[in-house]
């Protein structure tokens, strides 16, 4: 990839992302996972440990910006960073990159998760937990094995 293509791609993403956030804010829809990951990428996230999309006022991302900075950022519904807490650590990065988050979400969608509200990585148990709602609006929690994204448990309320 040339520098020109990288700059063009970044410029296009910066023009499209605000429009998607504005549409969500105008309709009252919650922020979707792709929009949150786009905002995270623009902010510098490389790995994610927690994603919380179930907030009327915005969403939260927790993870790593690079090998030393672990961060938690609260974003407004339009994708602007409102509050950030960073801590320097020498044991990172940990978590899932954006592509692995999308893969886990796809597996969960295959189990009926239509609207993702939260994703948590439980590294001590090698598990990914996704929570949200199915097509009928019922709560649904999917637990996946981190290593192969195999379904461990599906809890329907």
C-alpha cells in the first residue's frame, strides 16, 4: 500500500464516519460495533478488552493504544472522545484486534445476537463474552472460546 492510498483511505474514513454517527444520533439508534471500532481506530486503539455500546449518551472502549498505554475512553454518540483515562503498562498489548472482534461478533450473530451491547474479554478464562438482544428484543449472552471462537454457552433470557 502506498502512502497516497493510506492517506486517501484515512481521509475517506474521516468523512464517512461522522455521517454514520450523525444518523445514529438523529434516529436515537444505538451505536453499532463497526462505528465504535472506526472511532477506536481513529483514536489509536490497536487492541480491545471491553466494548460497551449500551449507553444512551455514547459508548465506551477499553484496551490498548500501543505496547505501553492501556486506556479507557468514553465517546459521545457522535464518536467524539469525551473522557479518557490512560495508564502506562509494560505488559501489553492484550486483548483482541478489531478484526478478531468482528470475527467474534459474526459468530455471535450466527447464534442469534442481532444487536451487540457489550463485549468483554476474560483472558484469565480464555473467553469472550458478547451480550445484547436477538431479533425479538430478548436478552442474549454468548460465550466464546477465545482461541478458536467456538461457542461455549448461549444464555437466552
